[in-house]
């Protein structure tokens, strides 16, 4: 009897964790709308970045890819949890080596990217009410020490 109860509880745990993870509203394919976005100081990328977002229990896995204004490929890959703890980030630019995320609301979260333990970018990700777009407001300092303040708009594909 005890063994059957263990199996049932394990099944319920796995099912509920999977169901919860699939409810993350950021899951999906997203493309940056360069025309609706603001790049300060700029210039904008050659074409909008793509974000592929998958759910993991209490977090997300994100793969980005794009082309910058100089025509060079850009991108990153990371899996982070909404606990605010730093996790490794694979960033093609070399500007970031960790990221930490935490929920700020049911349709929003904050991401802090670091290089060598120092925060160099903070982003607020906010999903629209209809779930078809999200805005990522980003502030930080680039590798050359220049401050930036971008508002990026992504649309669900």
C-alpha cells in the first residue's frame, strides 16, 4: 500500500510541475520588431533578434539569435529560475557571463546580467495583456563603458 502511495504522489508531483511550467506566459517564439523598438544610443540591429523560450520548472530556457548593426551574428543561451540567483549565460558577444531572473508580477520579470560578478545590464520583461507581445526595457553599460537605455518590443511568432 505504501509503495502505491509513493507512485501516485510521484506521478502527481511530475504532472503538476510539468503543468505549472507550461503555464509560463513567455513560452514561445518571439521576434523583435525593430521599427517599434527604441535603441539609445543605437544603432539598431541589422534585423530583429529571435527569442525561443521554453518552460522549465520555476524558470525559463532562452535561446536568442540575431545580427547586429555591423552584420555580425549575436546570440545567447541560458536557463534561469525565478529565484534571483545567478546562473551561467553563454553569450556570443562576451559581454555577459551570468544572469539572474525574478518575477515582478504574473506577466513580468526582471533579469540582471553580469560580467565578472558586476551587474552590467538590467532588463524588465513585461508581457502584453493579450499575450501577443512583450516589452523589454533594458538599461546598462556596454563593453566600451557607454550607457544604454533600450526599449525592445517582441512579437509572438
